[in-house]
C-alpha cells in the first residue's frame, strides 16, 4: 500500500460492548501507528462505544457518513472490515459505494484498502461482509439460546 502524504484522514473505532475493555485503546493505537507508517495525519476520530456493528444507525458511524458526504475527509482508517460494521453485504456495499462516490478511500489496518471499484476487491469485500454478518447472527442466536437455557433452569437475573 502506498503512502498517502496529502490527505484529510479520519479514523473510525467501534466496540460492541463495554466488556471489551481494551478494544478501543488497542484500535486507536493501531490506527495511530498505521497512520504514522503511511505518513497520514488523523484529523478526526469517530468512536461508537458499546454499539453492535450489526446496527447501521450507530451515532458516530452516521455522523462520519454525513461528514463524508459533506467532503470533510478523503481517507477513512479503521482496524478491519468488521470494525466498520457487521451489516448485510448489500448494505455494506451500498455504504462503501457512497463513500467512494464522495471521494473517500477506506484503508483498514488488517484487511488493506477496501476498493469497491476493483472486481477482486469488490468480491473480497462482499464475501468478508457476508462472513462478518454471519458471525453476528450466529452469535446472536447462541446468546438467545444461552439465555433461554438459563431461564429454563430457573435462573432469574432480577433476584440477588
């Protein structure tokens, strides 16, 4: 990946729940190190704390998308595609295409550039989005199953 010396960059960080204590700290350190190696200065941080990537209406994510449409930045850095979101692949592709139309490059630290204009990049991005969404739905089902089993065994979270 070539360096991007003259760009107006932002970073997006997300953790699903607050039990992932160090997640945001690690993501921020990774983004700062990545930006340094690419000679990029991060101008703005967007952070959704304790919000599932399966939700499109994350406040900072939506603010970031609006800022992109307003031309406030041209480079978005995030740890990987799953931190960007665990949205259905069509929704993810639509958002990435909108960012691309706004002139925004998406650079991920772990997955490289998410380029929807390159056929191979588009296919990889779609497959990864599908896998991320499947992980999200499988985890949701497992959580519900666990909660249902606990209730069946008489567990009551209201009792102390």
